[in-house]
């Protein structure tokens, strides 16, 4: 009776292959392995892997993380391989399942972290557990999720399940780089990494991120004419042009942002957001008319918006200014992306999340962009987030809720099984 009710709620394809008993076995195996998973996560947190672009961490890399994960996989009897574009920055890749299959699922995530934010340095890389929470830099974003990937695979192996599709894992470098990186996921994609569908397990169980906003950043440089304010030529207006004042004219000119856009299904009620200026530098001395000034701007984009579209709007506005010597430079462009939330693979994840969590996560896009767009643009639709709950706070540091991590590991393992099926 239980099995019949379960089959009625699930898709027809899944009902033929996966039983309620299979999923109960998954839950029990995750619970059985969770102490080991917690110890493994602690070892990841203790391994410093702050992105080397952060000040004071230029001698740190993801290499130690990759070695710990690879060692664990080896103990599980899983073969992995390094793919690297730079010394000491290895990506780690796993492919498990039948050699040939029309179905494949990729779990991707970065091994590097932001810089520590907790004032108490002893907690930075501690992996300490207090009140059901594990603390440490990068534990939430996103070492806990990486542990879920490893222990999802471990549970399936422990249970002796042979998948009908291929499971792929990618542990990448440089995911916390502010700009587009060619060392991590992009490098793997160029080497042929792809799957039918994918998940990048950014934190939070309240939402399955079916997209993320994009971004365009730019710099406007203005040239004036520098002159000492004590010169008669400045006093009489024969020489000198204040570049900072001209930037003020540009600020007024760029008011009233009205970029055309199409409402995206993943972002109901949201609009592109233009912010200028976000930063200004100019002037050499208090007694000198500034001869140059630079101002930066930031645009949050929805699916369908492009950098060239924003640049066209900027140049159209700025061309109306007379007497201002300006130039426009592109700083960064990340396209917005979304996947179809009605697709079967998304619905299957949502169903498993509902069953384990006892709540229904939203199916919406998220604000910050991540590497999901790289896969989505290369015909591997990728969810931009669904992971364990926790917090990143300057006062309390970074922590992950271990009970939530256990649930997310269950959900991901169940999802792998119901989507790929078993032989």
C-alpha cells in the first residue's frame, strides 16, 4: 500500500525503477555514514584554501583540499583525476557509472573560499562543532556541499546500487575569483566536461535556484586639464578643466536607467538594476585642479540582457554630452541564466526536497551569480543553488547547520537515484 501511494506521486519512469524501500535504504545509509562525513568535513575546513587573490593569502591554494578529497575517494574505491591549468591549482574530476549512457548528472563546486571574517582567528580553520553547528572559513560556501557530493556517492556504493546513468563530480579551483576565471570550471568545460543536467550546491534549502542574475561592470575615465589653483591662468579661466566636475555631469546624464528587458520566469517582479557611480577616484592634490577622474558602475542583469546592450545604452547617453572628454572600459560581464523549472529533472529534485525537509522550497532565481552560467551556456543546464543552511556573519563567523547538511546529503543522493535510475 505504501509503495502504491508512493508510485502515484512519482513520475512514471521513476516508479518502474526506484521503490520507496530504495529511498529508505538511502536515508539509513546517509545516517550511518554521517559521523564519518562530519569528520571528513572537519578535515576540509582545517585545510586552508582561501582564494590566493585575497590579501595575505597569496601563498595558499586549493591543492591541499584536492588531495584530501582524492584520498577519501580512493578509500571508497573511486577513481578520480586532476585537470589543471596552473601549478598548485588542480581541479579534481570523477566519473562514475556506465561507460555509455544517455543520462548523466554533474555535481560541481569550488574548493576555494573567501577570506576569513571572524575576528577570532582561532576559529578561522577550526572545524569546531558547537550546538549542532560546525564553524570555520568556507564551511558553508561551500565545503559542506562538497562533503555532500562525496558522501552521496559513498552511500550509493555502500548500498551496492549500480546507476543506469553516469554521475560526474567536479571539484574546481578559483570559484571565488571576482572576475571570470579560466582556471576552474571554464577550463574543465574546454576539456570536454559536460552532462545532461547539473547542480552547483550553493547554500540554502529555502530555494532551488533555477537561475541567477548576471552582471556588467564598467569604468568611465574622464580627462581634464591639470593646473595649480594659484596660477593666474586658472583664475582667469584660460587654463584648467576639472575632471571631477565633468564626472558629475556624467552622473546626471546617466540618471533614469531604462534598459529594455523581458520579464524572466525565474525572477518574477525583478528588473535590471543600474548603479553609478559605485566608486570614484580623482585628483592629485588639494591645490591642483584634477586633470583626470575615474568612476565605476555596476549593472545587475536579467536573462536576455547583454553587456553590448548596456554599453549601447551608455554610449547613446554619453554621446549627448558636449565638452566632456570621456572613455568607457568594460570591466566584467557575466550573463544571467535560468533553466526551465517545469523540466522533469528539476521537479524530481523538488519532490525529494519536499519529502525530506517537510517543506516546499521556492523555485526562483538567486541574486549573486556563480559558475552555473558556464555550464548552462554549453548545453548543460545547471541549477545555481540548493545546499545546506547556515550563516556567514562578521560577528559570528561562518557556520553550517549539521542537521541541514545531513538532509541535503539525503536529498542529493535520492535525486541521483531517481533521475539516473539503477540497473
